[in-house]
C-alpha cells in the first residue's frame, strides 16, 4: 500500500493547480493525481478562459498554457429587449477546448513531479493522521477536485447542492462562429435566468451552448436545444458533440470541515452564479488547497479560512447581482450602463470572469439607468445591504 504526502482526486484545472502549488512550495513532496479518464479527454464546458487564469498558471510555472486556443479580445452581450454591449475586454480572454487545456495542465503537473494514475475513487476514509482511498492508497492529505458530482465531497457528509444553486447547461460544437474574436452571449427571457453562448474556437467554428441558472427551470434536453436554436439561429451544433452537465453555484452553502480532506473547484461549489464561469475559481481554489494541504492536521481549518478570505466578498457581490439580474429591468439597465460606461463594463467583466467586486460608483451608474428614481434607489439600497457595497 503506497503512502503519499498529497493525493489529488480529479486532474482538471482545480486538481492540477493544487498539485502544481504543492510541488512549487515543497518540491520534495510526493503527489499523486487520480482521474477516472485517460488524457487527453473532453470535458463539458464553454471553453472560455479568462485572462486572469493564465496569470495564476504562470505563477505555478505552467507558462505554456497561455499560448493555447485563440484570443477573444471582445465581449458582446444582448438582452431579450435588445440592449447590447459590444466592447473590447480590459485584457484579451481566450477560448481553449478542455481537451487541450486539461491535457496541458496534466503535463505541467507531471513535469513538476506529480504521478498520474487512472483510477476512479469510490471511498475516502479519514483515520488518524492519514486518509485511506479504496483500501489501496494512503495520503497524509487528500484534495477533492472531482467535479460537480464529487465522491470526495459526499464522503465528507456534505449536504447536497440545492436546485436553486445548480445550473444546467448543454454544449456542442458548430462549424460557424457568431463572431470571430468575440465571446457572444444572448440572454433569454423567462422566469428563470438563462443565456445562450457562442465562443469561437480555432479553425473557425465555435463552442455553443445554453445554460439555465436554476435546475428547477431547466426542462429536458430537447427544450434546452430548442431555446439554443431560437437564440443562435444558423449555429446548430453537431449532435455528436452535445453534452449536458450540472454546475454547482457559489450561492450554495459553504462546506469545508476540519481535517485532512480539502475541496476545490466544482467539488467546493465554486461556479459563478452570474455567468456560469468556473475555471478561474477552480484554479484559484486549487492553489489555495495546495498551500493548505501542507498544514497536516490543520489543513481543513486553514483551507476554510483561506477560501473565506479570498472569495467571500466576491461571492456576496455576484450572488446579489445574480438575484438582481433575474429582473429584466435590472439586466437591461446593467447592459445599457455597460455600453455607455467603460467603468461599468470593466467591473462587469471582473465580476463575471474572475474575482471582481462591484464598486459603489458602478452600481450608481446602473441604478441611474433603471426606470424610475424610486426603483433605482431601491436596487442601490438592496445591493448595498446584501453585498456590503
């Protein structure tokens, strides 16, 4: 039976970031990466990667990842009422298929000294100063980065993520991009917040999909595809590439117990409730988990505190704005304000793609675009009370 300093379950962006940071901080550490799949492998995702993600990966030594995919310097968003913002982002984002991104991150982790093994973990049992996985592997600390249906999270006794904090999305690939160099988002009307996206990939095609930000309003696969076709006519995805998935949003209750088992990425419910973006939070939380894993018995408490310091304010802000954006009047006002104000647009990009927060000045500009002074003032007060702005 083998014993490792750190075993990481899941070799996606969160898991690889965790492994890379352990080895950056302690090069002599023994690190095992476990994943149920062989690499390269596909992963259901929108494939958009924020510029800030590459900054984090550069710090970990995974500098070659920045050159993958294609640059998407512009962002275009349109509401059902026809409000549009179409601007260059503060920094170019990129579109990198998860087939390429995850394989590159695994290669970087292995090059840094991690061992990679194909294995589907079924049991995680802490005992004393060790954690046993499947009666086969012993770890001083385990990092669960095994996604939305995390075995590690369930083994810790975590409560289920409620449907109201679970998004559902379907994704496919089409040979036609809505607009090269632009991340395009078409918001849907209806009682539940939703949008369709078209993100250009290398070769001239696009990753297209439709996401609903409340599992209770998702419907079935056919209805998701109908809504996708209505918002992105002429960009029908190849049926062979269609994949649906669940996204645990950061509005779910926090969960990270004491001890030697840590959670990161989707396993820690780190998906942005405003946009559905998950790669930035995955990498950032993986980095934190890698640092905390070196604390032994104190790992769980250290990781919980680090996650709170790093994400709490951002999560309050995006949670509040996600609730407000469910109101058509607020969404129209926000998009209209972003079209007129560079400050508001840049603030929205940071909130949606990285770890940004909303400034009082940006919120005031949005409130000023709302119909009726009373409504604008009410939104301003509500957002301030809930998010600490």
